[in-house]
């Protein structure tokens, strides 16, 4: 196996020299690289947002040069409270991702922390941040819903996605590219309808006919982590929508 450059080893912490690392250390480095790649990719695509970066944004909302530490800690506290109360759950499953090298599968959905009372009795906030919340990611649609629930700007410039338009006629007819775009729409809002998704593709210049879209739609739902076919009936209300 080819030895990586010293620069690459420095990027990932130098757990040991290349020839001295054990199999467990190699696996840990692999997981770390995978988490770093995911973070870099999401800072470009903005389909998933880091709770750590959101807390930093909350600390600078008032336009101050020096971040407000109290606002940052309050943002983390709101996330811990909302996770405990199931704010990010849909049909009983959490949509929060917990990415850390200690997990063999970094995209494992994060379970509830327990009741809010249990969280504050057992864990100090700083420990909870370092061990848990800093490694959490939420989908763009959940972030928008969370901001609206807490009366924060729902579409800040910092988290805006770059425009996605087909570069040429070949891409405009590409079913994989269309499937990827529809999957991002479904991650933002799992209740996006076929009609809305099809109109969105047409607006962006994709030339996907009805038969092609019939293939694109189920693939996009699977890529977004949803069943191939949606559940019949009216969509369920989330906790943040009840009583509004």
C-alpha cells in the first residue's frame, strides 16, 4: 500500500507513524477522513448544516465583531432541548445525523437524548457540546423549520445554496442529475409532491419527460432516505406546527 504524504498524515492527527499504526488506528483514520470529506462537501452543497456552525452563526446574529458566547451556548441549549423533545423526528425516527470517527457508520440517525430534565441533571452543557452536539448535522429543511420555530432568520446568506443549473444540453437530459436535485428537494421537505418536483426541474431547464420522471421520482425518494412510495393520506403534523 502506498504511504500517504506527510501533509495528509498531519491533516488527520498523526495518531502514530505510518508503519507503526495498528489496524484500529487505521480504521479510526479512515472514519476521520470520511467525516472530513462529508463536512467539506456539505459546506459547498449546503444540503446538511452543522449544528456547530449554526451555533456560531447565532453568536454573530447581532452583527458584533466578537461572537457572543452567551448566544452560542443558548443556541446549543435550544438544540439539546429540541432533540430531547423530538422536534427533529418524523414518523418516530430522528433526522439528525451524528458524525464522529468513533462510529463505524457516521450517518447513523441520532436518538433522543432523553427528557430535558434528565439531560440537564446528568450532563454538563459543555460536555454535551464537545461530545455530542458539535458532531451533529441537520437537513436544510429542518434548519429552516427550526429557525421559524425560534423566530430566527430562516434563509441567512451564510447557509444559502449555490444555484444549481444544468451546464449543457447533455446534463439537462441527465436522469441521475435530475434525481440528485429532486432528492435534495425531498431532504428539505419530505412532503414535496411529484408535481412540485417536476415543475422545479422544468424551471431549472431540465428536459425530463413523463416516462423519465417516473424513473427519477422513486430513485430520488430512496436517495433522500424515504420509502420508494409515500404513505397514503394527509401528511402528519410536526410538533412545531401544532397549535400554530
